[in-house]
C-alpha cells in the first residue's frame, strides 16, 4: 500500500511537470485547488470504502465548497491525476479515472442512468480531457483496449460530449 504522503509527493510532481505556470512546490501545495480537491477526495474515499458513507459525503461537500470541485467519494481515481483550473469539475460516484490523467476546468464525468450499477464513464491512463467537456454514461470507447492506446495521445476537445453508449 502506498502511503498517503508518497501519493501527495507524486501529485505535487505531476503538477510541476504538467503546468508550465507552476513555479515552485510551495506555490503548488498552497494555491492549487485541484490538488487540494484530490487530497480531500483520498480521505473521503477511504471513509467511503470503510462504510462511513454519510461522513464521507458530508466532508466531500465541504471540500466542494472550499475548492469548487465535486468528487464523489465513491469514484475511483488513479495516481498523478492533475486537475488544472478545476472550478466546476464534477466526478460522479461510479466514475473511474486512470493514472496520469489531466482534467481541465468544467469537466463533467456524469451519469445518465437511474440504475444502481455502473453509470459514469471510465477514463484510461494518460488521457487529457479539455475544458468544458462532458462525458456522460459508460463511455465505451475509453474502456476499449483497442482504442485506449490511440486515445492516450488525443485530447478530448472542449466541445466533445459522449453520451452513454
């Protein structure tokens, strides 16, 4: 199991690597709301996995109020995820986000079904999702192993909207 502090160091390094505007680790730690939202999420996710559902949801709403980024504690988020200019980002309960993913402002990983099962999209590793993009439902092309290598080098443009296939 990777320690929380090691994950925090990886997150800081990911921001410094992917954001040319980041000048120092201190600036990143103190001023990047996307980073703060991910750190809060990891605490909420731990509580969620240990069946502290109400506490996890309450704290996630507090983090949303602080950061402007809504991440459901039931979502599955990989390592070194970078949320740049994250205001308005929404990640739903059954969404899965791979490692080394970059999300820009206003991205929605939302559901389209009232079913209790998997209803949010899955993003593979090394995916970039442009500002304002909405991925709704189970986004099959991102999960397909034949498409994933191609998608790893493509930007999902801000006008892209995928609805549950």
